[in-house]
């Protein structure tokens, strides 16, 4: 009997979760421990996997010059696609007019403060905190930016030391292989995890919550689909030289898991596995680009910011000038780059964008009720953006003769 593929297993679990959530409603919280356990297993492998794979990715480049080139192209790609995503989000906001004729009680300042009480750091503090005081504490607390900084520092150090550091390089090579094998084992129970994560969410959010804000959901969903099928599909076709169908099919297990978990970080192991095995991205490229992208590339969040700003402006009957729109595009792009890949962070970062154009911060309470649903959409978009970047970078590096000569 032919074994059902992981993609189909996850798809079946996804469908069952929606069906059971609709039928049984809030009582589906009974299966929540399945999702919690699976997320703990994923969190268990994230720190060592990212550390080892990113070090392997850096050391496989062969020189600091290549790392700077690869890093520069990666960051430029993320900034450009995030900027485009904000523009699409703003367009969807004006197309669907989600904030007009909406009957919702105007939120109070206290409600808004409850939503932003986690935002107690300035941008400068966030940037400073990228450098860990204790790298092992960063690993223990799964601080992704600190782990990436530590891995980059170790990788560059190994390159500079050269032959004497070969045992250290081999250690991390072995650790990366071990963590990939452990991850493969964990992925065998991914369908149960998806069911345990998604069914309670579907059961919790009924039509009473969704109907008043249905146009916000439609605007974000349309924008995400447009970004995926117009921007990412064009990139992998024209720059990556692979079929968009192959790309989307190969990344679909990671896409479905990202949609269910609403966490780019939790999806990272599956994204790396799909990119290498299904799409054909080299290990060196995926090990460098995908951990980096899971932390700083948030196209879906940028798009959501565009829709949310227009929605809130319309709700409060505020008009956005041309300068305001440019400001939103710039600030939302940078805010998205700084958003951590954890559930709910996009709602917090929205406050930065609202403050930049003088819109009431109380407006974030309007979308708080549906933020989990929106988070699922933007996270799924984010991981496809990371993967599209990996396809482009891999193609651009391996067709470059100079790169091949240096690697040899």
C-alpha cells in the first residue's frame, strides 16, 4: 500500500481541524495539548538547528567576501519584497474599504494599552539587544536575533582561523546533520500537531467575531494571495529558473504548518527540509538564508500593516495624504524587518506604523479580535517569501562563475 505523503497528511489534518472546529466549537480545546506538545518539540530543536545550520552556511561560503555578498543580496531582497507588500496592502485597503460602515464599539485607551503593553523597548534597544551579553543565555531563551549574531560571529571566526578551526567546523557540520535527523523524526507527527493547533482556533472564533471585520480578513487574504502568485511566482520563475508550481507544491507542507502555527520560527525546520528536498535549494544557501529570513523577513506582516492602517484611518474618518502613504510604506517595511517570528508580534509592531502617521493607537484594539486569523495568513506568506529568496540566491550564486571558482 502506498504511503500517504507528509504534504497530504498535513492537508488532511488541516481539513479535519477546520471541520471538527466548526462542528464542535470551543470544546475542541480538548485536543490543544497535541498542538502544545508538537510546538514544544519544534522549539526544542530550533536553537541548536539554527545555530549549527547557520554556522555551516557561513563556513561553506569559503570567504568573508562571499558572506557579505550573500548577506547583502538577501537583505536587499527582503527589503524590496516587504516594500512591495506594503504597497499591495494599502491597495487592498482602498479597494475593499474595510473601515467604512463598520458597526463596532469604539475601543477605549485602556483596551489599546492592554494590546501594546509588551512594547516597552525602543528601536535602539532592540538593535542593541541583538548582541547577547551571554550567547548561551540567548540560546536557552531562543532569542533568534542573538542566536543569528552568535552563529555569524562563530562562522566568521572559523573562516578567519582556517585550518586550526577545522575540528570546530566538523563539529557543527555533524551537529547540523544530527538536528536535521531529529527534525525529520519530529515531522512524522506534524499532522497531529497541525490538528491540535488549528482545531481549537477554528472552534474559538465564530461568525460573531468574524462578520463585522470580514472585509479586513478578505483584504489581507487577497493581498497575500496576490503577493504569492504575482511576486513570489515571478521571482522563482524569472530569477530562480524553476516552475512556480514545483515551488508552491514543494513548500506546501511548510505553508500549511505556518498557517496553522502562526510562527515563522516554529516552521523553520520544515521550511529548510522542504526547500532542500522538494525545491532543490542547496544546503549551504538554505542554511544561511532561511534562518535569517525567519527572523527579519516579514512580507505578510508588512502587507497586513498596509491594510490595517487604511482600515483604522477609515474607521476614524481620517484621510491619509500622499506623504502619509509614503511614510507608511517606509516605516512598515522597517517595522516588518524588525518583527520577531513569533505569534502576535505583528500586532505590536503595528503601533509603530500608526504612531508614524498620527493615527489613534486605540485602533489596534479593533483588529485584536481577529489578529490570530490574520497572523496565520501573514506567517504563511512570510515563509514563502523566505523560500523564494533562497531559490533566487541559490540560483544567482551558483550560476556565477566567480563564485564557482572561489568555492573550488
